[in-house]
């Protein structure tokens, strides 16, 4: 038996005999999820074989766009010659992000750390010849950021994984060859135990659609991770055993049912670096996506794709820096907030302070004279421009004491207080927010002497 196989077997035995975690109360889960609920912005990093820039990540060979041989040859370009993990971490911190998630291994099986469980890694099979996860994890911790690891449950090229091509025949049936499948399961457990030594704050699983929770041993995976890393957060892509939802490439129109969620989003049309993909979204468009997520009570996980040498394209750096300008100015209205009020009350995105005594209004447009706010039953103390000491004039019309329908508030927003991208107003209230959500009222009497 090979040393690697002995390692896999021993780690599998440990996982199989682990003591199940105690059931978590809603209060305990809320405490574990607290940093995530306040984070609002994270930075996704797709880096690997595909970062030469010629193909998409893994899907290129899975879908038959290129041969697997040509795809794997891209490892020869993975030099990491200009990789500066300290710069990466500083740039992420500057953007206003509170956490980052890096691809430790995509569906192609190429590991970015010095794995002892597998044979394909940046250390063993690329000119980089080194573990690129370890120094990044260290620098992320130095910046006070939360560390997340993307990990593909799928490893299409491995002989003991049953599938490789979308339209091709399976290598084998896992239920007819259970020992072969168990060998792969042991391999997954072994790699995850290696990664868990860093005690990441978050695992971002992917690829769970190809097998069932039982076949992945999904419950056992999460229990194993939490044996030594009890506070770790797990995304939804592990067949029902995750903590939060992950809608992809689009902010939800209505708030997801999950209490915690995050939209992952590309800056252009690609996750990994692509030489020909210059279709970048503007920083204004991406900032609107951020405030849209905040308004619905979720997070934005914004992706960057470094080149194979470790350099980050200038367009991506510029977007992160503009995010940093905007988030530093408007921090009050970002991190310690919760979902805003329903659509229809104001033309703009909204959020609330955690005590519901400040309503934040995000304006991705230049108001024509004033901003209308209707259905607000709470009394207003002040209205101000976030990021400045400017207080705004406002008036409430038809505020009649004997009507259950509150008056409509009009807020004057002068040109000279506008942010160059998205202006944020803070409506400070005398009491926690109360809204009128009715369809109006027919008055049966008038009392103009009141």
C-alpha cells in the first residue's frame, strides 16, 4: 500500500469514528453567523491552472471546449512569479471587504497548497513550486480579515472520481464499486483535514450537485471540520448541511428565504482571468449591486481573477480601490445594518441600523429637487448626508393626526452634497421604525380646526 493510501485510510477512520456535534440552538447559530451578517462585502479569488487566460476554469474540458490534455498543459504557465500575498491582502482590506474566499482547488483537482493527499498541486506540478495558500492565509490574518476557502467536492480528472465529461460515459457506478468510491471520499476528507489546519472562518463548497448528501458524507464532512474548528461557517453547496444561501451572478429580486445569504458576482464575464474578456462592469454598476445586497439583508462576494504569474489586472485593482473610497466614506451605512424597508416607500435602496432607529437611503441617481419618502409613521429627528456633517431640509405634507395614513416626506438634496457614485442619506428617528403598509383611507369627516 502506498504511503498516500495509508494516509487516506487513517484519516478516513478518524472521520468515521468522530463524535457527532451537538445540535445548535438558533441563538448559538446567530452568534456564530454574526460576523458574516455584518460583513456585507467579501472578495472571491479564482486562481489556478486556468489563470493562463486561455480557457474557463475546469468547465473547458468538462464541456469539451478543449481536450483535457491541452487544459492541463496550462499548468506550465502557473509561475506565481509576481505573486505578492501581502499586496493582495492589503488591496482586499482597502476595498472595504471584511472577508475573502480563495479557490484552494477547483473541479480540475489542481491544489494550491502543499497537499500530501493528492498528486496534483502547485508545489508538485507547476513552475511556482510552492504552497501559495499558506502565505496568503497569513497575510489575510494580519489584515484582520476573515479567511474563506473554496473547495471543490468534485475532482473530475482523478481515476477514483466517477465522472469527467458532461456528455461522456461515467468511469464507473459508485454503488457497484463502493470501495473505489470510498477511496475518493477518503481523499476528500484527507484534503479537507489539511486545509482545516489553517482554521478558516468559512468553507465555500462547490460541485455538490453530482452526488447525494449521503454519498458525499456531507454531514460527516461538516462534523469533521467543526471538531477542531467549531465556529466555522459553511456555504449551502453541500447538500443541505450549509449555513447560508449562495445565489450566483445576480442579486435576488426578493429577499431569499435564508436568513443569511451572499451573491457571488464577477467583475467581467469570467471567474478566472481571461485574456480576451474586457467586458468589465463599471464600478458604479458593481456598487449598485453591493447596496442592492445590503438592502435585501445579504452580502456581495465580488470576484477577482489574478493572472497565472500572480499579478492582478489593472481594471480589477481600479474597481477595488473605488470600492474602498466609497465604503470608507459610508461605513456607517454598510456594516452594522440589516435589511431595509419594502420597495415602494422611496425611490432607492434602503437599510436599517440594527436598532431600527436610522433608515439609510442609497441614491444611485441625481434627485430632481427632492426625494420622496412615504408611509413613514415614525417621527423624524434629523436627516443627514452620510460621510459628511451636512443636515438636510425636509417637509412632511398632509400629516393629519386623525388619519392613520402618515404624510409624505420630501427631502431636499442639493447638488453639492451628492457623492460621485451613490449618495447615502440617514433618516434618524425618534423611535424604532414603524411603517404604514395600507392602501390608503377614505376619510369620513374632516376637522380643519385641529
